[in-house]
């Protein structure tokens, strides 16, 4: 598990999270959710933040071993749940595409 060290980096660079949000183009509410861990951040957003702050992505992330050990079962269950949702979504997408394909095939006849 990783956490963002944005507050510390902002303090070092003498800017606020609001200023960081404006400079990086990431909405301030989203940035706050990333900092508090309420939302996951994408690699693209991490890249934008690292460019804005002038640091490497690795400098933004801090590994939390204690969190991972303490909540490893919950993380595993969440990952499995997300995999099931992903499989269901892919299955529904394929079914929809199949339906569209069959409609197009019928209309060509």
C-alpha cells in the first residue's frame, strides 16, 4: 500500500494543495481525496503531479508496510471483488457487442 506525501512536498515547495491543484490541472476536491486515501490516483495524475512539483513519482509515494500487513486480507477481498466486477463488465460488453454485430449482419441481408 502506498500513500501520497503531497502535504510534505507542498510544504517543502512552499505551495498549498489548492495551488498544486491549479498548477497541475487536477481538481482540488480530487486532490484532497487522493491525499486522504478516499480515492485512488491514476498514473497519469501522478505524472502530472510529479512534473508540477519537479520530483520523481517515487518521491510522491510512500510505502506503508504496517497498513499492508494489518489489512492484507481486506485488500485481497477487495481485489477479488473488483476482479469479479471487471469480469462481469467485460461479459456484458461482449454480449452487447454480439447483439450489435447480429443486428448489423441481419440488416445487410
